[in-house]
């Protein structure tokens, strides 16, 4: 995996540099150096990201599968969050950027399936 692919997949999944650094227990500047090419991308980071990518694809597939039953042109609601606190209230361990990335991927899948994605803001307070 080259640095461009690493960055492409990281951003496609909505993973912030800080998230990668925290999960790999390294400094955020190390990730920046990998992506800039100043340091070589180590194998452990590639293996970790490939695992995260597969998990992302698996989750996307789980969301997309039920949509196959929806009639063409149907509207499908995607929950969007305006704060980390609102998202945490749902019990999710994802970051806002990860949820946004999944929603973007789902919106593309819906468009390809002739479905209409409709974003719905989850209320800040219950």
C-alpha cells in the first residue's frame, strides 16, 4: 500500500489522523509523515488500515442489503448528527466523521439503486 492509498482509504472511512494515531498508539505527526512520504508506511499500519477498510465495507454491506427490497424512487432516511454528544447518546463508538463517511457512501449506493437519500438531523436533546 502506498501513502496515497493509505490517505484515500483513511479519509473515505472518515478516520481523522488523531483517530489513527490513537488506535495505533503513535504520535499524530507519525501518521502525517507517512502520508507525506517523509517516512515509509510500516506494514503494521497497512495491515491495521486494511482491517478497518474491510470492516467499513462489511458494515456498508449490512446497511445496503435491506435497501434491495425498496421500490425504485423510494426515500430512505439517513440519520445525521450535529454534535459528538448527540451521537454518543445513541451508544455508537464512531466519530462524527466516521458516521458522515458512512452516510456519504450509503447515499452513493442509494443513488445507484434509484433510491432517494434523505438526511434527517437527530435532535440534540431528548
